[in-house]
């Protein structure tokens, strides 16, 4: 065996410019659109309802296997899982995790030939919603293991040998984790500092990873590390499967959070950790592409658990608001409270519609769902937080009181405040709301950048710009006239959605709003050109409008599916109608704020804040924060701390 390379004495964190960081992200994204995308067309002003209606359905055999597993999982959660205990002790009992292993829950998405259950995305998400309602920490553990941990990237990019080696372990015994984030690297992976230096038939890993969900108890890790370019090595950010008990791997801390207190999330240090080249996933430099592709469907797990949260919020709101009286009648019958309940009910219906539709499209693999999955994650995390906040308000002082305190004084132990705390991380996990806005916006304007990108790129030559101008002229000559009029202006369009309650006006609204959204995007690109990417407030509102239109479409399509199957059809139509009316108000407000906002003034205020102009406003308080650096030192080297890794056996 050759000598181990020396660990650098100081951090080798790459220094990158803003443009270089964007180039890294751009290289990692999937460039082509080989399949149709409903959401992509929606942003382009083309409402292609036929891509989602009639609603796609799972195969009968998939339903049978999925329902059988859900029944076993429901029994397990109802008899073996004590969510209150997990919250109090901030730990999932080993016997619960071992029970989940025996149930096959670690292998829900893993093919049966590797010992997994082979569930569809639809039923995997239903299982996460169920188990997440019993304990959000368990939902996070299973999701991190299968949605972004070892199974998913190996399913897409792994070799036959890697699948045969690792997937049977992941299906039954071994917990996995995904390690990308570092103390000074979040959504800007171009600055990734963990290195993987080639050494014979191995790579040698050095670096520190932060917020490693499942990292404290994991047996297998997916690690993103930078391979230096050298002879025979193209280098770049690369993905590896690493045995968690390898020499030089130290879990230095088990992190604690405001919510998800049973989360096994830590800080992991790698010091001269040898990883066989056969454990590399894909080629060198493909790490970010692997991560982003994995997340295309992996992101659906979070909104699935948000659906479960919405269902629980609705149940508690219904039961409590019927019981609690104020001024001679149940509080639900007071309009101020009733509007909140209506919001929770309608939004839960729509969110389930979004998740089920996106999941079924993922299973069929006929459509490109990268935008749909991202919209589901963005919309689900934001709306679930609002629903939980409204539930706390409906519950009043009891909503702020802990379940243990309620129990101690003889009342039903409703963990509303815990739900609010647990849901808060979903607006940050797997891409914060702000990053999701930018990611979706980039995909939404892809068609424009494909034809006019060189035209607004300051580094392109005049010749490049001339060719881009000709291409853009041809594209817009065909595209712009189609944004003037469409089916949404014809009164009888989408008449098949009229059954007592008429949903067709909402679909006509979506069609018209889609064209308006595309016109607004085109106008903004014409106005700001190369500065468009700095207009993050505008882009965020564009994405939020698209999310609402997608949710409206999904809600109507789901309502029609349920009606056609005789499954609460009238009630589904009523919920879809209520949701669409609520969503249209939000859309109109967002359209207004595209051009009437305080973005420019806000930027000036921010510059003054950072420049110290308003420090006088901070007078009169005591800062209770402790001492220490804002960002922990992540200098590579041998760990000086106790290894707190806790494998489950």
C-alpha cells in the first residue's frame, strides 16, 4: 500500500467568485428536457392539462402491496411508537428502530431483488406521512436514509457490484446518511473543502461535515468530497460510499434543535479515511449532478410528511373547535376561527393532490418532474408551517402549552407547539425556501436562456450575441403571439369539471394566469437582461405564482378523479373550489407585487444595516448569545473529541 498523503496544515477551502459558483451549479444541473413537464410548460404560458388529466393511477398490484404494508406500519406505529417519549428523551429507542428494520421500513424504496419492499413513490410517501404523524423524528430518519442516503443515488448511478453490495444491507440492517454540508458551505457547494486525494486504488478523505442527518447512528455514508485534478484524474466534487466505522471517521457532536428532538444529526470529521475507488459513485466530478438528480424525487418525502401534518392539524382543529365554546357557540362557528379551519382543510386537500400527482408521475417516469418535485417541496413546507401556526392560534393558550404540561393538569396532551417546532426545519431542509425559489426560477427561464442567454451574457463576443439575437428573434416570433389569447377566455372550456360545483372557471383562470406569468417573465428579462438573476424578490414571486397555479391544477384534477370513482366526489369538489378561490386571492396579490414592491428600498436599507448606520437602533438590550466564532473551525486534521457515534444493533 502506498504512503498516505499528508493532511494539509491549514484549510484548503476553495476561493471562488460569484460567477464561478454559478458555473459550478449550472454544470451540475440536468441540461436537457427529454420528457414533457407540466410545470415547465406552465411557466412558459402553456397550460397543458392533458399532461396531468385524467389523473394517472398506480397499478393494482402496486396498490395491493402498498396497502398491505401501510396496514402493518399503522399497527406498528399505533402499538410500538411513543412520540411523546421520543420528544422527552430526544432519542428514538433502539427497539423502535430495530422494529422498523424487521418491518422492512428501511427498504421501502429498494427493489425486491435486493431484499427491499419495492414500494412505489406514491406508497413510500403515504408511509412517510403515516410514520411522520406518529413521530416526525422517525419520518426524518427513514426519509434521510432512503430519499437522499445510499439507496437512491445507487439506484440511479450505482454499478451492479455496488448495488449488490450495499442495497441488501440498506434494505434490512444498515442506516445511511448523506453528507454534503460543511460548517462554511451550505447551498454554495463550489466552496466545498472536504478533499478526496487519489492514492493507488483508494481515495483518502479529509474534512468536516455538518448537519449530518442520521450521521450519529449511520452505518453507511454518502460523502461529497473534492478530488484534486491531477494526471489521470479529472477531479471535481465526487460522491463516495463510506463505511461509517472506518478508521479516521469521528462523530464529534450530536446536534440539538428546536424541533425534531429525536433527530440523530451530528458533526462528522474525516481524517485520512481510506475509501476504495470501487466505492466511488459515478465518475469524478459528477457528485453535484448525482446529488441534484437524487433530489429530483427525493424532495417529495418532505411534502409527503407535510401532508400528514396537515391532516393532523385538521383533525385537532375540528375536534377542539367543536368542543370549545365562546359566547354561546362553538368557536368553529365564529368566522374569525372558521376561516382558519377552512384554510387548513382546503390546503390539506390541495397539498395531498400535489404530492400524489407528482409521486404518480415519478412512478410512471413519462414526465420530467424536476420542477414539480421542487414546487411540491417549496409549497408543502411553507403551507404546512402556516397550517400549524393557525392550529396553535385556534388552540389559544393551549396551543402554546406543551403536551406534557397539558397532560399534567388533566387535559388531552395535544402537541400543537411541538408540531410547529418540528415543521419549521422543512423550510430549510433539502434546499431552503430562498434557494428553492432560485432553483425553480432557473428551470422556469431555461427556455429563454437557451435562446437568448448569449445575448445577455457580458462575456460573449459580438458574433455570439448576433447569432443569439437571430435565434431569440425566431423563438419569440413564434412564442409571444400565443400568449395573447387562449382557451381560458372561452366560457365553455374545461366543462368536464362541472358537476354541481363548477371547477372549470378555476382552470380557465390557471390558463390565463399562466400566460400572464409568461408575459411578466419575458418583460422582466427584456427590462433587466443580465441583471435578472439579481432580482431575487421578483423571481421568488414568479415561482410562488407558479406554485399556486400548479396546486390549483392538481386540486381540480384530484377532485375529478375522486368524483369519477364515487369517492367523496362532492366533498372533494367543494374543497377544491374553496382552495382555488383562496389561491386566486394569493395569486392576484403576488402579481401586484411583481411591479409594486419595496425591493429597491430594501436593498438600500440592507446596505445601511451592514454598514453600521443603524447600530443606534440596537441600543437598550442585552445579547444573551455566548462567546465563540460564528462558524466553527473546520481545519482538516485528527479529531481531538470523543466519538459519539451510536450504531443501532
